């Protein structure tokens, strides 16, 4: 009897919890930020006085690197922001902080790669962290500048096993391999952080560990054609 009761009550509870988690995930994915305004903010947070709207109340000083999209978590954790929110409401507090960001000197409009979360850092207002544990922030060479992306180096063909341009040590050598740059390769994947060669161009053989292509003179089509031509030179 007791077992039955527990099941009756726990099943809906478990599914409600699961639904809640799934709902959160969906929200989180949908909220994948592509651009934001961020700044190192250093000033007094003032909000409209609810009892005398023509005046303001100074809540205290804010000295933090802030992005508009991450204000909800700031408002939930910073004591000055918490007091402001308690006094005038979350919306009004958010709007006051947004204004501080927008009007601070050195505020920047930032653009973020997929799988990233804005993470304003002093001296780097447009900094970000990679969302999923398996993603790594790597430098990539785009059309005319170096930029940063979140890359799954376990599966990324061009940053396989690690970044080609590491984020933290710009002078250090590549940590991973660009599988597409293996000499003589024609079909390759990145599997669990290692390049796996499936096929090489004519004139190359896959080496015994399947990680590179080895030039084989006897199979070089240019040399073969020359030999073929020679053999058929009429005497
Ligand atoms: C702050 O700037 C952003 C981007 O320029 C803009 O969308 C937003 O409306 C501004 N908000 C305030 C309160 O100034
Ligand atoms: C295959 O090539 C890779 C990359 O050059 C090398 O590290 C590996 O030792 C080679 N394997 C053999 C068996 O030669």
C-alpha cells in the first residue's frame, strides 16, 4: 500500500522535474546571445524615488564589468542591485543599470560566436566563455582579422585535439592539428581529438596508424604517366 502511494506521488513529481529541466534547457538554448552591449561600469546606481518621482535615490556604488544580457544574474547577486530591485522592482533596476552601461565611456557592442556566453572582463569588455564543458575558446583566422570561437576540439576538422591558435598563449605552438592540412590527404575526419585519414590523393598511401599520408614514388600518377609514355615510345 505504501509502495503504491509513493509511486502515485513520485511519478508526477519526477516528470514535473524533468519537464522543468527540459524547459530550462530550451530557454537557455533560445537565449543564445549573438550580440550585446558591455562595459566596465564604475559609478553610483540611482533609481527613481517611488514616493517622489521627480527625485532619485542613490542606492550605492557599482564597480563591475557588466553586459545587458547578464544583468538578471547581476541583479540577483549584487547587494546594491538587490536593494534597488527591492525598492523599485526588477524592471526599473534593470533599466537603471542598462543606462549605466550605455552611457559609460568605453562601452562596447560585442558580437559572440555560437556556443558562447558573454563574460565581461576588465580590459576585455567583449570577453566570453564557452557554454558547454567540451567547447574550447580558440582563435580563428577570419577574412581579415583574428577572432575567437567556441570549438569542440574533439570533433573539429580544423582544430582537432586542441586550438590551432590557443586563447591564452598566443605565442605558443598549436595545441591541435588541422586535419585538412595533412599533406596528400583527400578524405579525413577528426575523431576523439585525433585526425583519422580515410583516403589519400593519388601518389600517397595512408600510413599504418591512419594519421598521415606518405608519398610513394611508384604510385605517383605523374611518374606513372611518364613511365607509361616511355614504354610506348615506338622503337
Ligand atoms: C542601450 O543600448 C542598447 C544598444 O545600443 C539599446 O538597444 C537599448 O535600448 C539601450 N537602453 C537604454 C536604457 O539606454
Ligand atoms: C603516421 O603519421 C603520423 C603523423 O606524421 C606519425 O605521428 C605516426 O608516427 C605515423 N605512424 C607510423 C606507424 O609511421
